[in-house]
């Protein structure tokens, strides 16, 4: 089975054991590593049978994909940041962002609530340098960037996670693993169990997993990688639970009201195992 995911430490940490056949799964898993917006675009095409993608993209492909309750990124204190060289208004700004279908950009659009700005899409690793050089006014940063933006002479103007938590009282959904519905619920359930087992393996064998993380991380400093994993891998990565599912439903409802996603009556996730 081909499985798309990003080179970010949370994904490589969670999926190492599955990719390297350290946990039971009926078939070999072929990793397809790509940046998050590429994975989102491929999901809109239905290209991969299983893939990590942004929740904002998942809201648009629910008819074709079924979400897994394990392996995702959702929590508190995990929000995308808006950074700049200096304080300035958001309205009318040139805003670099990591992709139209990312949760980060969707949150920013919800926050702006129709106020004008000029979006400038680019690969997430290019955003901070672009802000630093003055090519854009604001940068919407994700992943490891939240830990190193001061090194680029930038300051935080807004934490979209804090805004989301203050307005909803819920954790923030960022990304998940989803399986094409045509594969059937049985295979989706097998993958969900394997991803959960893969995360458990990583927690018990971190020394084995670490070289795989370092080989793919954008920021190579061990303290940055550890901070990344500590921030984005949590109990919700093991299982969404009721609160996680409510957070996803709230994001989808807000996107639908804003015209950013079509309405769907199909269940977004596999039902919880009893």
C-alpha cells in the first residue's frame, strides 16, 4: 500500500515502525514523502490509497476518503503562527502561506473574516526567508518553523491556535491520515490499528527511530526535533477520542458556513472500536 506523509518529525516518528515492518500489517507499506500541500493536492485527485493531509483538505474530500482516528496532529498549543519583521496591520498585507488547502491558511481566512489581504502561496520552508528578505509582509508558519522564527529576526504577531482555542474551547485539528473509501472499511481499520501500534513502538524505541527523523527533518538540531515531536505527537495522535471528533466537526462547520468546504453527510471517521 502506498502511504503519503510529510518529512516532518511527527509523521516520520509515528510511521517509522509501520514503514519498516516493525508492527503487524498484511502488506508492505511504500512511503511517499511530500510536502503537505502536495499531499493535499494529490488527495483532491484521489491519487494515493492512504495519505496524511490537512484537515482543511479533508473537509473537501470526505466523499472519497475516510479518516483514521490514529496518526494525526491535533491538540492545544499546536497552532500556526503569523510572523513578521515588525508590527503591522494584517489588512492589505502580502501574506506568505503554505498552501490553499492547508489548515493553517484556512484558519487565517476564518480569522480575517473577509478582510482583504494578498495571499502568496509557497512551500512552507521558504516562508520565513521570504519574510526576512521583505518579499512579503507576513508569514504563516507551521511545523518546525514555530521553534526557530526568532533566528530569522522575526516576531510573532498572532498564534492561530490560541485564537481557535479561545473562540471554540476545543483543541485545534491540523492533519490526519485518511484512506480512500473504495479500499473498504476493513482495510482502513487494519491501517488504523497498525498506525496506533507504530506510534506505540516509536515511544518504546526512540533511539531506533531517531536517525529516520533526522534524515528527513528540515531543521536538524536535536532540540528542535524533540520540541516538534513533543508538541505535535500527543494522546490525540493515539486516538482522537470524543473531544477530538468534536473539534473536527467544529472546524468543518465553520468552513461550510464560510463557503470554504462543501457540506457532506458521510461519516468522516471510522466508528470507534468497542
